[in-house]
C-alpha cells in the first residue's frame, strides 16, 4: 500500500492509500469485465439554482456569473419553482449554487444579510424547509462544506452531494481560486461522519489521465468503505460550451471509465450517467444502473444547452436495454432508517397528505 499523492490531503488531514495491484487491475478493466444492470432507476426532480455565483472559476464551467452579474433567488421565487415541480409530480428538490459565493460576491453577501442570514448555508436551510413544506424532498449540492456547514442542513435533506471530479491536479481547476481535491474529499468525509446519504462522481476529460481516474474511483471507494454513505457515483463526461475548449471524451473512453467504476465500487453503490450529457445507450452494458435526476419542468442549469430527456425517452432507453425502468426517491431505499434519515424527512415520507402518498407510491414500485 502506498500513500496517495493527492493535492490537499495533508492540509485536510486525510489518510488515503492505494494498493498498486488494485490500480493496475482497474487500468486493465474494460466493458467485457462487467455485467449490465438488471434495472434502471431515475428520480423526478425540480432544479433550483439558488445563485450562479461561485468562488471558483473553473475553465469548463458555464454555471458561474462574474461578480456584479450573479443574483440570488428569493424565498418567494424558490417557492414558486417548487410549487411547479410538486404540481408536475416531482419528489426531489435539487438545490445548487457555487462554492461559498457570499465569500466572493458582495451583492450576494449583502442580500443574504438583508434576509437575515449570515451565510449561504443558513439560507439553504430555509429553502430546504420550504421544499419540505411544498411536498418535495431536498437534495442539496452546495459545493464544498465544512462539517459545521453540512451539519446545519443535514436534517432537512434526504441526501446531499458534491462531485469529486478528479483527484488530479489539473489545469481546469487552476487560476487565482484553485479547486482542491483534498477539500472535496473532506466534504465527502464530512458527509460520512454525519451519516448523510451521498452522491459524488467523476468528471471525465478535464485533463486527468487513466491512472487519475483509477485513483479517483479508489478514493471514493475507500471513503464509502469507512462510512457506508455513498449511494451513487456519477460518471460524467465534460461537454463543449462557450467557455470550454475541452473535447468531449470518446464513447470508447466513457465505456471504459464506466466499466472501471462498476468494477471498483461495491455492488450496492449505483453507477449513474446523466442521460442529457452522455452517450447513454452505448454505456448501458458497462454496468450503468441509474439515470440520475431528470426534471420535467426545469432546465439543467449546470449545462443549459443540453436538455433533459422526456420520460418517454428514458423508457425507450430501458426498453432497448431490455430492463425495467423504476422511479426512485432522492434517498435510496437502503438509507431509509433512523441511522441515515432524520425524523424530519421520515415525517415527510410518512405524512398523510398528497406528498406523502406520492413518496410512498414511488417506494412501492
């Protein structure tokens, strides 16, 4: 076993080590070494981008707006979006914003203060409570969080997530505000220590090499083996956009990475590909078993040029693969216990109202 050479591990006191034989095994793994899943799942969500502000300026990302241009959704605007999602039969409220935007954007900081919040994280708690009130289960992707920041919102979320992307030191994360792999791993660790069902994943094609991909998967696996909290791992290819000069990875590359993920991860951890970004049909025999959150009412605000597929297209994808398609909640069934889900979320699922009936109907499929 050798200690992992990943930027930021020492800074965040993270101990990771990789067995060289396991690295070589993953590097030798291909689609022929894994089996296709016997079903596909997806969640029906409404996408709520609280703000397009972010302290980072990653070169492949179109989500962030420059200081002075980014705004913040008000509670009233959030509630309106959530009501639209609930009316469309969604079960998940997906909340996103850039990493600690109020640290960099004076306008965002001042607006939060006007609404009585000292950080974006206390505001996140408020909108999660609004989601629960409107009959939706929150799933928040707030970027990197300290343990205290995550603890502040954990009980009002059915699940949470952050993309690891890669353990490599890549130019895509360079600039005056560098995204640190160690910081991402610290967030994943925080979720494990707090017992939060968690989503993470790889972003393929941002300058990492094959060994980096293998080590990224092994790092996620090691975190899950310690805490048992990773419910799904996304394997997402970078896509061309107005800021990006990165080429979309080939289908052959994506097939190999997805197969590596399926081989590396425990059976209970789902391997997900986003159907609006990935060559999904060509990846199904590589071990994919989840198609992620798909919205019938809102855009993919992270990748606005790439529309969500309609439910009929998801059904066609599953039919082509010869497997059933099943809707799921943002929290996977195996985490529906007091150990993992708060009484607040349990009460929402058990509630004798339209939302509770909708949750239980999804669970019964």
